[in-house]
């Protein structure tokens, strides 16, 4: 028995535009996979039938930034690669979100060298950090669910004139 059975006569539903837009955004998050290192294998595993990322509306992993609204950075980011990651992030349409997947992405991991970025939050605004080395697919699914909860609380006008971060060297 659905809603249409209850509304047998001329009925109506009330809501706000912000609620409808937030519901649509959270129900269809399209990830841009940035599989730079070993965390990429776990990111790929999250989309397989065992973990089934498709349950959350995120099965459409596009490799073009113009169709994505969630960037999943998985792996060690060097300064040379940071410029590429930033360029791809800038090509994504607003609103957009970022998941930092793994210890190397979040803090540089075990690499304390001159060429490894010690955390992508130096050049990208990160919404969710996923712990682990490499993090399990369940951690990534939890991060996507956290992003969906964050999206559900947004309003349509929250994303106007959002300032961007510059790459620090």
C-alpha cells in the first residue's frame, strides 16, 4: 500500500525545494575515483557485488570530472601529482565533496620525504577522512554514507560563491 492509495482524491504533498534538492543529491552521488596508490584496490573492491556501493546510488564511477560530484582520493599524493588532482577537482561542477581515503592521503602516511604531500587538506577541502592503511571497503562505504548525511543537511543556496584553496608549495 503506497502513498497514492491514501491520496484517492485530489491530495497534495508539501515540502521545500531545499529538501527535494538535498534528497536528489544525496541519493545519486557520482564518485570521481583518484586511485593513485594501493588504496585504489580497496576502492575498487567497494564497488564489487560483495560490498555493493550501488546500494547508495554511487555505482556510477565516472572517469570524467565534469560528471562527478564526489572525489575519492585513494593513495599517496606527491607534489607533482597534487597539481593534477587539484586540476581535476577544479573541473568538477559545484557542489562537490572530497573523501581522503587512507593514511597516506590524509597525512602522508609512512612517507616523510620531500616529494610527498603531508595531507591533501593542504590543497583540497576534505569533507571526510577514511582511516586505515589501506582502509577496508566498509570504511569507504561508511565515508560515502557520511557524505550523504552531510549532503542531506545542505540547502541549495549554500554553494554560491564558495572560495577555493590554492596549492601550497
